[in-house]
């Protein structure tokens, strides 16, 4: 029997027990001759004095039945629905399933715990010494893993799309300005892209090949600009070498400001003790992660995963990052039994997460330390991956949730305030052929949640006492 079923049985037993007590009291009063007269006062221990318990118990039972019916066509599914810390409906909460992009909730939570919401990435341009007569022989562009390093043109394109409007970015143009402000007028040896902070694996080997061209994700690296994509012939294409592309991009920006720059190159580490010529700081990690969650940015989640690897084991790899993520979540008290991660974005079909894990993360998100998670949840009909969904419906503006979509996967985890504030996590795996089908599963699930508590009013559950018969004289 489900938890909500037990709650209903308990409530009904309570009603029965109280009812028996009421009958006994009334019988005693009748035996004494009814000298106190006929009244309609509700007895002290009447179940009518505890209506919320009855309504919630019936509502939870009806919610459980409705959700089970809604997901009956998806045998590989799990969900947890809670009001506060108390689950009111659950199904297979500890069954590991493919999470798709709900996996980003795990990555973001671990990153906040390790780095803190006020952390900034800093991308530097360094040389062997300060400029001499406006010249530095070589300039190393040192990548720090900033996942939102962007040209102004790319940043403008993000703001033009409803799904990415408000996305946090770090300005490459600002970095170029800082180099010019340092008095640099000539770099004859060119700019060298240094991406040595992370490994050279550009894609997780088990990702589908078409993820690179859809585009779902650009090449990974500690020095990446514009998500690792370039616009050519009216279409976006992943760059072959993100560090070299970043060095070339900075070269063009500097040339546009009158600096003479030699040919760009990459993959040579900056010399120890190099002099900082210019730098740019990213927005806060809070703003970056909120953007990553809201728009489901895969590259951002993967680069943050590599940074988790650096901070927890000194290795800027995806494998080290997911291990660090799981270890950090366990320390936070998040249940990780059955959870296994291959990446930080959820692109891999080998990832496994439970609804109990997602629900626990949402509980953490209700605390000030992890407010970033709530701030990053897309709002139905307003922004992110839900910007164009559920518009002009009762759920618009009231549903805040991270979506997850892959071939055969639909996920949704977040909050719904449609009268009663609920936290929930849903994962469905199976015959889900396309994005439209995944959207339908999520939206029907949320529509059922919005009916809670679908229960009769207290008067229907426990009728008011009937007037006593007139006393015979």
C-alpha cells in the first residue's frame, strides 16, 4: 500500500473511533434524560474539528490514483510528490531511471556546495613580462573553464531567443579592452590558447554523434568561447579546436582595436610566474548555474562538471567530475543509492537517477544555501525551456521545473503552486518517440498535480449533526 493509502486508512480509523466516542457520549446524554436541552454544538472530539486531516488524506489518495492512471502507459516511471517534507504520493521512488537533463540539478547542487554561489571564473591574458614600448612577444590566453565566455554578437543572439533571454555571459570584448588598456599595441608572436586546466576530451564517447551537429553541445575545453560554435553559411558548426578558436577570436577583436597580432596557436601552457596583462571575470556561479538550468545548457553543465573534478581530485575530467558530484551529494545527505552518472548534463542514456534523489535536491533547494536551484527553474509560459509551453493555461507562472528530454525519456522536477505548494519529481522511460510526446507526459502530470487536493469539503466527509427529535412531554 502506498504512503497516501496508509494515511487514508489511518484517517478513516480515526473517524471511526471518534464517531464511536461521540455515539457513546450522546447515548449517555440521552440516558440522563436530555435535561440540557437540544443543541447542535459540535462535540469536542468530533472529526468535524479536524477537517484538514480528512481532506488531505482523501486528496492524497485521489492524487495517487490519478497519477498512477496517467502513467499507466509508461511502466518504467517514478514520481515523488510532497507538500513540505511530507510525501503525499509516490511511485517507484528508488528505481534508477534515465534522467535526461534533470541530471543538471545534481551537477548544479554539487557545484554550489563546492564552489559557492558567489564564485567567479577568471580568464586571463598573460605574458612573460609587461609590455615594452607597447609590445609583448607572445600573449597566452589562459582558460579557467568559464562556460559562458562569449563575443558580444553571440551574447546578443542569446538575448533574442525566449529560451535563452537573460542568459549570463562573460564578455570577450571586455577582455580585449583590458589588454588594450594595459598599453599593448603589438603581439608579433601571436596569441596562444592555453586550455591545460582540463583534459582534451571534447565529447563523452558514448554520446550520440548527432548531438554535435543538432546542435546539442559544442566541444569541451577549459578555454571555450561562444559555446564552441561558429556561424558559417547560415548555420552553426562546432569548431574543431575550441582553444585555438578562442585565441583566433581574441586576435580578431584586438586587431579591430588597432593591435597588430601574429598568427594564433594553442595548447602551450603559459610560463610559470607570467605577468597578467588583462583579464575578465565571469558573472557569479549563481547566475551561471541559473542560466544553465533555465535554458538546459549542456556545455555549461559539462564544463562545471570538469571544474568539480579539479576541485575534488585535481583532475579536470568528466569522470572525476561525476565522481566528485556523487561524493558531494552523499555528504549533503542526498540519497545516491542506485545513482550512476556518465556525464554532468544528462545527454548520456547510461546515466541513472532516482526520483528520491531529485526530490531530496528540491528539499535542499528550499534552503538559503541552495537558492540558486530554485532561481534557475524555468517558469511555465515565461522563460527557459518552458518559455513557450503552457501559455494561457492555469499552470502558466505557477509551475517552476527543470525539464528533461531524450529519445525515450521525459523528466520534470520542481515546484507547483496552484493553491497548495507542491514539490515533485517525475521520470518516465519507454515509448516516448519525440519531444512532443515528452512534453505531453510532463504537462499532463503537472495538470493532475494542480487538482490537489481533489477532495470533498469537510461537511461532505463528516456531515453536521442532525437536529435532535423534539422531547416528548
